[in-house]
């Protein structure tokens, strides 16, 4: 029987190839949608896993998380620096780290932050050390810059027509291990450097200098000198200046603050306290859940399209196979006349179609996996988020369901062949 089926397939190889490809393409569409949607959920959840609470000025929750956690470029309103100072002294907070962005270099985003953020979210360095001065930088694992490399930041990006900051140079002192997050593509510099590059923060420093040197008699002159000092330092940094991470109430404004509460109860209390109309506090997980709901709706639409294409392919296969059986009535009649049992004829017709559909399903799963991985790799290069693409038990169950449906589908033409009379078939 097997040799008869193989001989029949060799004789009709063109039609067999078309059947396999149709089934494979219809299956691959559904598999790609399923794998990619699941990978995006897992990858984004892992990327936000180390950040419990994000606080920023009142704006869009989604954009706040996308910009501060996933480092997607977008203008965010600034909240007062006193929020950072208050959080840094809050006993409910394990650590707090400001984030400032807007500059880039060679396509990599520059993020101003603190040593506390780096030390609390990664375990050690792949090479080099932490930044210790204002003109030093730490790069993520995916940033193709060696230790000691010079970084001349650009305002915005090259695509946006940004201009390079004149006279501002950072030197790479450390490289972080891979994290599978957008921070792998980030260049991390001291937040005070970001402030100074944009002409912020000098006023507070100069006022402190005047206070210590001249006492109360010189305080009245501090504002005028500070203004002149800020003008002189706009778009510049003091590369050898030590890093000061003791934030005062008059610290410059910033777009977001990442907070690690000490307990779950503290997290909810802080979230409630800083959702006051002027500031916005969100759990990244909650925002991602709403995004997943949107992804779920898109997946339903795409899955419906995939199911519709599979249904059309199934209907076309039944029609083609029934027509093929009608054209092979003499062959089937001859088999019966030579003594082939009805069940043998049924098995030949059934197995031949089932074999083609099963091959198409297998090829479709492999094609869908390859397509999902290609999409995931392209997404990782652009965003830094590693998307884990792979089959799970749910996918194998779906494969079994498809094979079961294929077995039932293949039985339709087999039943027609089974019911044919040898005499009637030979007279046709």
C-alpha cells in the first residue's frame, strides 16, 4: 500500500507540492502570530521586572513607562526636583534613581541616572568600572564601544536633525553584562552631567559655594553670579568634577524617577501618595497589562484571519480531492476488481491526503517559528528587548488538534472512494 501511495505521489508531484505549500502557509500565519505575541509579552515583562514603581509628572501612564523603562524617545513633562529629594529621604524607599534622556550617540540613547540604579539592577561589570566623575560613562552590553572610547553626545537623534553638543565629551569606563532589556543599548552617564549639558543645576552649586565662602553678606549677590555661571556652563560639563548624588529640594526638574520600595505595602502607599494631580505614580506591570489587552485584541483579529485562511484552504483541499477521486474512478474500480478490500481503498485515499496535510502542518510550524524568530531578532536590534520565541505545551496541543482535524478532513474523499461500486467505476 505504501509503495502504491508513493508511486501515486511521484506521478502527481506538482499537485502534491501545491497542497503541502498551501497548508504550510496557512498554518505558518497562525503560528507566527501566536509565538510573536507570547514572546512580546514575556520579553516586555522581563524588561520591566526590576522596576517596581515609576513616578513622573502628570501625563500619559503608557508613555511614562515606555520612555523611562523601555527608553522609547518621547518628550515628557518635567516634575519638580523636590520630588526626587523627598523620595531620597523617604524611609519607605530602598533606592531611588532619576532618569534623564533626550540625547544620543551613534544611535544609542544617553540616559542620565545614578550609581544606585546601576548597582541595584546588575551584578557587577562585564568590563571596567562604575563612573566616578561627571565626564565618565557606562555602556550597556549591546553598545559597540570599547573601554576608553570617547562619546560626543547629540541632542535628540540624527534622524530628528539633532546637533552635537560642542565641547561635551564622555569617556567609557565600564561595560555592563547583558540584561535582555532596552538598557543593553543605553549609554549611562551621571544625571548631573545631563543637567549641566542643558544648562541646569549650576545655580544650586554656585549658591552653595557663595554661602560657604562669604556667608550671609554675599547671599544677595548669589543669584546674579549664578545666572552668569549658568550661561557660561550651558552645553558644557566639568569632566573631572566628582559626582554628587545628594539631591536637594531645588534640584532641576526631571522626566521620571525609578523607585524601589522596601515592601509591597510601601509600594502601594507611595503609589497612592504620588498620584495627586501634579505627579503620576504607576506600576509598570499594570501599564503592561493594559497594553497586553490591546495586543490580545490584535491577536484575535490576526488569529481570525489565520483561521479563515485555514478554513479556505481546507475547503479548497476537499474540493480538489473530491474532483481528483472522481477522475480516478477507473483506477479505484480496477483496484476493487482485482480484489482490493474496501478498507484498503479507504486507507489508500485517506492516508495519501492525510500525509500531504500533515507534511504541510509540520512545515507550517517550522516556517512560523523561523518567521517569529526573524521578527524577534529585528525587534531586539531596534529596542534591545530579547523576545523568547519557542514552542510550549499549548503549541503542541494545537498541532495535535490540527492533525486531528486533518484526519477527519481526509476521511471525506476516502468515504467517497469506499462507497464506489467496482462495476460502476469501470463503466465510467
